[in-house]
């Protein structure tokens, strides 16, 4: 792994662990609101690093599984951010159209789906990509 990609990758791992820790470490209830801006900034940095990782992966012409895992790891933060934005957008549309049962249910399905993608699917894909990269690098 090239030095620049290695630094980006491990930086993403550290930031991901910090963000996950915010949600799962017990006893942080008293400071969660105050720390949220810090977590949001970390999420933005993770997104930027993901974009850079994808760009560097394509520029360095990675091949095969290595390319797949780097792209998967890089694109997952974008999916998390986009899923969160879409969740809120569809939730708001559901409220706007609460008088129309069909549209209300449609937007409810969309906001729940984007929420699950953002909170479960994309973080799992990030972990799969990261583990794949680590395993490939250990074989080298």
C-alpha cells in the first residue's frame, strides 16, 4: 500500500472508530448533545477522506479485489452522509403530505429505508472494505 493511501486509510479507520464510540460508549449521555458538533465534523472529514481514497485508488490504477475494497471503504462514508440527508428529507416530505395517506406512507418507507442504509448497511460495508484491505495487505 502506498504511503499516502495507507495514511488516508488508517485515518479513516480511526475516525470511524471515534464516531462509532460516540454512539456506543455508555455513560456519555450527559455530553452527547455538546459533543455532536465534534462528531459531525469527524463525519465530514471521513467523507472527504473517502473521496480522496477513491480518487487515489483510481489514479494509482489499483486492480481486482484490492480496488474493490478501497472503493467500498471510500464510498461508504458518502453513503452514510447521503442516507442521513435523504432520511431527513423524506421524513419532512412525509410530514408535509400527512393528509395524503398514499404519499405519506411512500415517504415513510423511503425515510426508513434511507435511515437503515445510513445507519446499518453503509457502516457494515465500510467494515467489510476495511477488513478486506487489511487482509490483502497482510498477504503481501
